[in-house]
């Protein structure tokens, strides 16, 4: 039995695997849990981040407006399934040179020490990684951008490693990036980032073609007694466009740029109508994972077809066993 290192979360949203099911990740029967019109101004609600907060849950949600502009909105839930999302976007306080908004999308939220840190794809003369924090999901503060353009999918580790903050990211370009590998960077203060290390890249052959075009980190890495469990997305370029699926890997605890294991097979991909049909078809894009250390349960929040938000379930043992059974040699 593998163990999640962390807190118990007895109210984690959960459904048992369907009888007879063999998939390593299974969907919530209430999917999509957040519709595209969850607030009056939204065209779509997807690629969003959720954390335990108080007696329930809170998060930041990517709500693209009916003018199809991108912004972040706070939301709250008692059960992690039914959500109330604020109708006005988050306002970040900070240096006016940094808080100027070009666009904001695909947030991650990570609790470290005494506050909730937020990373997102921020617009600053091109896509880069914005960094901010909140204590209460009402007031938000923005720090310096982590990197120069161009970068996407900045994901913090939930604690310091060797007395340094650590972040996974995916360097990119100005467009719909036709490439992408995952790197790890370190910082003493969340302002100055360096010690950049290569983590892993695409597999440009048919032994694992689902991740042949680009990959990127998903939810906050999950600490286990075997290493950091990373759920990530991988992309295949088909004759009908990109297809986004989920995979998993295991990273060294003290040197998280070193990969201990990685699954050859994807753990979840577009299959249901709400994942295959939408503004961007054929997308399952993970951005958040709740964990219960007492049971090993994991609840994954993911964007579906860049339109709505889905919820899926697995366990730490299921994913680690799946990597061992289907290894990427």
C-alpha cells in the first residue's frame, strides 16, 4: 500500500469505481459538474483549480466570456461538486507594471505554509507564468511573473524542497505551441527563479504516441512515500487536430527533475460527448487534484473540450500500480 503524505480530507468528493470497470481513472456520474454558462457572462468554464478551504472547498475558475476573453473567477462549494462562482473576475493588487492584464487562464492553486499560492498563464508581452496569493479567496495579491515569455502551465510543489520553492513549467512560444517538454525551476523567494532542470519530454514514436506532440504539468504534484505523483497532459496531433489526454509519472522527492517511473499508456482521454464536442474538441485537461491521505483517494478536476468542467476519481495505489504494469521503458 502506497501512502499519500498530507492531510486527511474526509469530505473529499468521491464515487467508487463502477462495478466491472477497469479504467485507472473513472468519471463522476454528475459530469459535467460545471456548465459553460455557470455565470451570466461566461461562454465556457474549464481548466480550473480547486483546494480544500474552511469546511468546504474554494477555487479559481477560468471563465471565458461571451466576447471570448479569458479571466479568473473565485468560486466556492460545500461538497466539491456543486459550485457558486463569483460574477466578477479576480482583482490582483500589486505592482501596476505586473498587474496589467493581457489575459489570464489555466490557474493552479497550491497551499504552502500559510497561504494559497496561485499560478496561471499570464499575459506579459506574450504568455508567461503569473504568481500570486490569497488568504481568503476575496483579496488577491500578485507577485512578479516567474519567467520571461514564453511559458505556460506553471505548477508549484506544495512545500519547499531543500529549502527552495519549486515549480514545474512548459516553455512555449507565441502561438498554439507545436512542441513542449516539462522543466523544473527553483526559487528562494518566489521572485527569482533559476536552477532550471529538464524533467521529461514528448515520446515521438508509436510506443506512446498519445504524448508525441507536447506535454505539460497538470495538478499540484502529490507527495507520496514513493515520490511525487505527477498527473500531466499529453497531446497527439491527428488529422483532425490535437487530442489532449492525461498521464502520470513519479518524480524523486528531493530531486524532482528526476523521473522514477512514467506510464506508457494514458490514464484518461476524451470519450464522453462533453469531452469530445465543444469549443475545442477532444480535450481532457487536468488542473487540480484533491487528496485524502487517510484513504489514498484522489479527485481530479479537468477541463472538457475547453467548454465545461469535469470531475474524475482514482487512488494513489491505482496510479502507481498502473505505471508499474504499463511502464514507459
